[in-house]
């Protein structure tokens, strides 16, 4: 690998494998698909130039890199948890919509049956159609 973004998705295998649903996988892929800058060539520093200042910079850089990786992993985990929660909520809402549609249909059927029998609790003129602007 040359360090450049070759257009392939850079989703860690462990994260992609644990994605329990296509929505979650897409969310994780979108997060990690951001464009990355190409890395510059690594330059090895001769041993004689490695002084206390160099090792202190390396230590700080290693710490910053670890902190950045941890923050990215935390963001990805948070997104995965949020996606899972939203999927469950969506499933509940879809079930509620289906139940309400069934109830509406059964009420329509009941209303039509009462209408056909001429037996309604409001009166015989309940279903009389009135044109807009006309008085009943």
C-alpha cells in the first residue's frame, strides 16, 4: 500500500464485521470514507541526530496519535450505538403505523356496515352528502 486513498473503503474489518445491519454498516462506512491527505515519504533520521529533543517530540506525537485513534473509535462506537437505537425505534414506529392502519381499516369497515344497515347512532342523515357551500 502506498499510503494514498485508492478509493477503497477504509472500514476496519472488526467494525464492518460487527455491523449488525446494512444501515449501521452504511453509517460506519460514511464516517470512515472521508478524504484523507496523502502521506509524505518517511524520512529516516540518522542515529547521531536523535537527541533528547527528538525523543520528546516522538513521545508527544505517539501520545497525540493514540489520543486521535481513541477519539475516532469512540465516535464510531457512538454512531454505531445511535444507529442501533434508531433502527429499534424505527421498527417500533413501523409496527405502530401498521397497527393504526389496521385499526383505521376495521373502523372504516364497521362504519360501512352500519351505513349499509341504516343503523347509526347519530341519525339517518349522518351520511347525507352535502355539497360545499350548501346548507343541509
